[in-house]
């Protein structure tokens, strides 16, 4: 009986100690939400991401698990989506800022997006630091509850979703950079 009481007390104490740490992480990220980042919904606790596959632009298979160990800014977009097109240059600047620093900016063209249209848009918008992936049947997007575009998801190094933003945003802003640097530092 005493052994069970000690184990229960220890388990409860460990659980209580873990709650403030995740709450502090959320509080830290919430404090950084200014400008467009006010729309960023920070989760109280990290959430599992989809294990659905998608592909590189050239058709090689990918999964979000392939990026474990890096922070990922996963952006669901489409060539026909005006807000998606509007935010793509900021995502490109963000990718350049974090190049080689363990933060991967990953735009995933979901649904019907012909490769020539993607190439033409990237050329016209002078997108130089992004490689888009493809989710042609929207399997990944559906599994991650993407109901409209654009949607951007921040995934931590452990492969869990920590925040999500619906709509376009200035991802090259100081606030966005600070949020991603904070997630990368954890």
C-alpha cells in the first residue's frame, strides 16, 4: 500500500511539474504574437501530425517524419489561391533567413496544381529559396484538417504541431522569425 502511495505521489508530482513547462512555452510564444502573427493559434500542448505521404516536385515520396529533427514551417497552398500567392515571397525570404539553421520552410501545393503553373509562378515571383512539395489528392491536407488555403503549421523538432495560422501572413516579419527561433531553441 505504501509503495502504491509513493508511486502515485511521485507520478502526480512529475505530472504537475510538466504542465507549467508546456504552459510557459505557450506563454512565451503567445507573447511574441504581434502583427500578422496575432492570427497564430498556439496549442497548449503539441499535437501529432499526419503520417500521410506526399511527394517532392519530382515525384519522390515524402512524409513529415522525414523532417524530424528540424523545425518545419509547413505551408499548404495552391497556385489558384490569391492569398497563397501573396505570402509566398515572404516564405521565400524566411527560407533564406533560416537556410542551414535547422528550420525548414516547406510549401506543399495541395490539390490540382499543374507543375508548369507552379514553375511559372515561382519564376514570376522570383522565388529562389523554396522547393515546393506536392499533395495532388489533398490527402495530407485533409488528414491535417486543412479546410481552406493558405494554412501554415509550425512543427517542432520532435515532429509535433505546436501552432497553426489560417490565412496569409508576413512570414518574413520580425515576429514570425522570433517565434520560429523560439521553437528552434527548445
